[in-house]
């Protein structure tokens, strides 16, 4: 089972080391992890995608992470009505002959072309993981040079922020 | 008043009522040691940083206070690692202070630089790297607060050399502000009502006590629960001492080397109440087969312990200093008494198990039985000594055969199983409890792992009594090789030229030796009466098994009760 956790942490030195150290020590199966600043200057929000056997294992992940001194709050937003996004930048081989086909694909996916040169172009897409996976698959035919993805971030719909959940 | 960073550290220690530190100097902590010199702050120089950290641990276990140790950067810090991990596994409050290279040298592979925060992240409750003197008072305050509150544990503070030399107008903060840290004390009392319901329904209950009772110092409340209810008690290695070994309800230690009665009771009970335990695999064996008929209740301060190893049907989260008094109250209120289990003949049954198969030795008459050595010391000290062990067969025999009377009287590395823990831990305990008899049971293997601390012992005139249970083998390894590896004794003999009596004497510790059974009593009596530190080298037969034994992965009721010696 896959779950998404919103983890609010104090923005102090070493906090990411503590989180990653804990994940490796407890052998948790983390699928994605994305961190960034928030509306509060001293708080960092980390979205963690975790794969677990059952709810007991999830309880362990949450309880162990909660014990870290710099972890302020963990909200399980898996079952909360929420918006989930990931950003990907994909560098694809493109020449005169296939460029227009590429542009079609990009349009179908509502992606954006953010860099063009004679040999390649860079496609930007934000969306759910599955959508990015699908685009990558199609682009494989053109020849992908490199992919960079941010990992999933998520926010609930409605007025309640994760810190108050 | 302007103060050097090093002096700030000392002032903070005073504010935290630290009365002694254990440590070892070096380049990055020279200013700190200079401050020790100038302030005449009590400090014990061990002969190895591992000695310092175990000594701080022994000090903490024996008293419940927070132990403190110092080490320099690089190798000083890495030498602390085993001791920090030892304290972490057994939830011991400790503050380790290490020096770090100068701020501008951090990250450059500078001389004696090691990323000790990175290294100790998985084995500390928390750690800090201090690069600015302004942060120092607050970090010190937080470190002590974190180490001793909630579930205690070691905290490491790595302080750059520059910080010790910088100056500051010192004010010690009165409070800490840790947004993400909750040290829970009182929990939800409804959970205790559910425990009472379960007790009312139970016919064959067992109470399983662990290190949490010793750490929280709630042995009195725990005894009260037993007195009121007469429920049979079993203990983990770490729980020994909190209930006197000789109360009739006490069935002894449970698990791999648990007693017959404790293990049988676990398998047959219909209610198992774990109090401050973590259901370690040495206790449970295969978790699927642990207490199969029982409703399991888990009392703990750490929510992450519940359902970690064993699924609990009910939990009581909170400090035992909160939950146990409340439990007593409600037991009285609902008149839960001894009659209940007597009706089900449960109490009689467990007592029968106890009588039927007491702890046995498989040794032929003639040699000195290791268990006899421990029983004799138990008798001579009337169960009132602080007992320290190393790791191996002698540790298990001590757990089984010493008759403990008080909480925090048994200091042993349970979770990590660290050979070399014993001698320095005994030093730490003796320093803080000078009036107490402190007896170390160690092995011929273990004593060599921190034998340099004999010098610390002698030079500080500490009257620790060391009993080397000298079977001339790494006995526990030997036993497994005998049982599971076709008696192929690969590298488990310590037979050689070492003379422990001379080793002791060379460092200023009196040495005695026992070679024949008839000498045992008189030599032990003499040793315990002697003024200063004494090492007694007791020559034991090579082959004796710790029994009973549950083979790894076996069921607790399938114990090997007789040895396969020969
Ligand atoms: C630091 C460390 N290394 C290795 C071990 C594995 N080990 C466990 S018990 C043991 C033998 C201990 O021998 P000794 O101290 O003579 O005790 P005995 O079992 O003979 O009583 C060993 C090697 C350990 N627990 N700790
Ligand atoms: Mg030995």
C-alpha cells in the first residue's frame, strides 16, 4: 500500500540527515521525498511517499518519524481530498524532421517546451506521476537524453492546512 | 559577564547539576580541558574514550541522573560510538560532548576531523553541531532536556574548537522551545479503564516488567500492583531488580535463557501486561508464536514501541510514574484481588512449574559451578550490591542466579550486548555511589575489551570487586558452536599466556585466584571485605551451557533444559 505523508519540520541544520538516517535505519521503503520552504520561515515541508505492507507498518513510519526532535507535525493525506503534483523536465532529441510530431505530443499532454535548439528540446510537465510516466513513455520513441523529476508534492483541498489536521 | 565558550560549557553543566564528567582530552578540546583545570570541575580521566562513555552510562543507570562524557574530535568521537549505541539501545540518559575542528576547517578532511553527527545520527536521540557561540547555551539546555525527558537516550553535542575559544555574555535559558518535541507524561486514563476490564475478564494473567520500570524508578508502584493482585511476574533482562527476585510471584527472566516457569507462563497466559518493555527478539523468539493465547497490553512512554514487534490489543501510553499509580488506584477501586486467579488454579500452576524445573546446571560434580559463584556473591552481599556484567554466558548466569532486591541495581548491556561495557560502567556506578558494594561479573573475553580501565579504577581508589568468570573460552560463542555448529570451536578459545592476577596487579588492583571449589567461599569473602579494588580470577570448567535455552526461532515452551555437554 502506498501512502502520502506531509511532514512539517523545523528548518534547522541537520534535519534532513536525521530524516534520511531514520529512514535507512528502520529500513522504510520510501518512494519519493520532496522538501521545500513553506509559508512560515522556520518550517520546511517534506512530502514523503511511502510504500508499506500494512497499516501497522505505516503506524511505525509515522511514530518513528514523529520521535525526531525537529519533526513538528505529520499529516497522513492519503485519504484526504487532495491535489498531488510532480514536476518533470525532459530533454528529448529533436531534429527538423520530427520536431512537429514532438510538438503535437507535447500539446496533447498539455506540457510546455521550455528550451529549443537544433538537436534537442526540453519539455516541462507538471501533473500526477502517472501522467508524467505516460509522457516519458511516448517520448522514448524520440530519444530521451535526460529526465529530472521533483518527486510528488501534495496539498489538501479546502481550508484546513496540514499543520492543523 | 564575558565568558569563554569552554567556560560556558562548564557553567551549563553546573546549572544542570552535573557533579562529574568522564573524558579524555585532545587537540579540539584543549580549551575545554583548560576550563576544567581553572574551575576545578570534577572529571575522571579514563584510559580510552570508550571507557568514558560506558562510565557515564553506568553512572546514569545506577542513579537515574544524566551521565556526561567528553572526547576530542576525530578518533576521540569515533571511540565513543559503541558506548553511545549501547546507551541508545537501553534508553540511558547521556550527554556526550565532543570537540570538532575549527569552523573554517569543517568539511575539508582536516586533521582529526570526523563527521560525528552524521556517524551518530542513527544511535542518538538527537545531536547538534555547534558552530556559533550564541547557540551554545540553548543547545546545552535542550540537550539535557531531551536526554532525560520522555524516553531517555543519549544526545551528542559536537562543538567546534572555535566556539570554545570565543566569548559570550552568558545567560542560561530558563526554558526550552522545541516545537517538535513532546515529552509525554500523563496519557489517557480511559486506556487504564480498559486494562481493568481486561483484568476482570482474565483467568491467567501475567505481568511482564522491563527496563522502563527501572528507568522510571517505579519499582515501588510495580510491587504494589503485584502485592495487590498476586499476578505472576516475568521480567526481561533489563527489568531485573525492579521486583525482588525472591518474591513468590516472580517467575524470573523470560526469553531465550528464561526460566521454565516464565516461558511456560508466557505461552499459556490469557492476558499479558507488558510494562516498559520492547518485546525484543531475545524475549519473544518468533513473534508469531509469542504468548499465542493472550490478550496483550502494552504500557510504554514511547508510542513507537507499541505494535513495533508484537501486536498489542490495548495500549497505555504515558510515563509509568503516571500510569502505575493510577493503575494501583483502579485496582483497589475495582477490588481486583488474588482470589480471581486462585480460582482458576493459575497461581498454583505457575508455582508448580517453578518447583518442577528450577534452574539447573549440567556440570558434573567436581569443578566450580559458575552459578555457585554468583549465588555466593548474592548471599554475601544480601542482594544489596550494584551488580554489573559484561556480555556472554556469565551475564546470563548472573541474570538467572543473583537475587536482586532493588531497582537500578543491575547494570548490563541488554540491547546492544556490548562486551567491554562492564568495567567502565562499574567505575561510573561506584563513583556516584561510594557507599555501595559494586561487583562486576565479567568474562575472560570481555574483560580484555576495556582492561585498560583497571588503571582508572586503581588510580581513583574505587573499591569495585571484579570477578572474572574465567572459563578460558568465549563461552557464549562456544555454546552456540557446540549446539548448532557441530562442536567446531572456531576461534573461541582464549587459552594463552594471559595472567589476570598479574594484569590487575600491574595496574594497581589487588589480584586473587580461585582454582578449587573449596577455596571459593573463603576467597570471595576475603575479596568483598578488602578495602580497595580487587580482581578475583575464578577458574571455571570450559564447557557449561546456559540453560534453559530456546533455540533461535523456537517456541518459548520448547526449551533445551539439559545440556549436550561431552
Ligand atoms: C564487542 C562484542 N564483540 C563480540 C560479541 C559477541 N559475543 C557475545 S558473547 C561473546 C563471548 C564472551 O566471552 P567471555 O567474556 O569470556 O564470556 P563467557 O561467555 O565466556 O562467559 C562474544 C564474543 C559481543 N557481544 N560484543
Ligand atoms: Mg569466557
